[in-house]
C-alpha cells in the first residue's frame, strides 16, 4: 500500500494542490533577485537519495536569529542528510545551508508555536493545526510519529560548491 493510498481525501487534495502550485513557484523563486515571495519561501536543490537527480523544492520558512526554520512534512525531507550542506536559493542568492532535522515532539511543538507566531499562515502548511489554528498535541504526536520534522537551516558551511 502506498503512502498516498492511506491519506485521507483532504490530504490527497492538498498534496495535488501543492504539486500544482510548486511548478510556478520554482520558476519565481529561481530568479536572481529578491521578490515579495522570497520573504517566506526559498528554493532547495536536493539530490535524490536513490536517483541522484537534482530536484528543486520550494519550501516556506521563518527566520530564527541566524537560522531558518522550515516545516518538513513532505517527502522532500527524505533527501536531506543531517550535516550535509545543500544549495539554497534565498532572496535571489545562492547559499549553502546545513539542515538539522528536529524530531523531538516537545522541540517540534515549541518551534511550531514560534513559527506560527511569526507567520500565522504557517497553519495551512502543517498537518497539526486543530480548530482555531492551534496545535493539536495528538495530531502533532501522530505527525512526528509518521516522520514530520522541523528543519533548522544553518549557514555555517564551507564555501565550496553545493551538491
């Protein structure tokens, strides 16, 4: 049984919608200058863990001091290797970012609350919002159990060519 076949219908609709939206977002985020979209979205260049193919994945983020925080609910995060720097297009510039995958439920809860304070629209991107947009602890625990993480991006990579 595939993952998509066990998703509730609303999750399947949301996944199809995000796939459709990602096509123009990739183009808009790849431009060599900052745009209004680049205040909350960045483009990751991920190497497929099985195919080796390079994928471009738009993701939302919020700033947290010197780092960025991204909700990692999609399959794209499976191509991340903790500590391995990847190319990121952020505000029209290429940077190297090192992902830290956070999967502790309490840490994920605290970081999601911070992210939702900084960007209230974040609730539409994460699978744990209950009525009123608040975090539903049971949904959060289930989501983390199924692989949901927060990705904290560090920009302390050596300035070599990104993978």
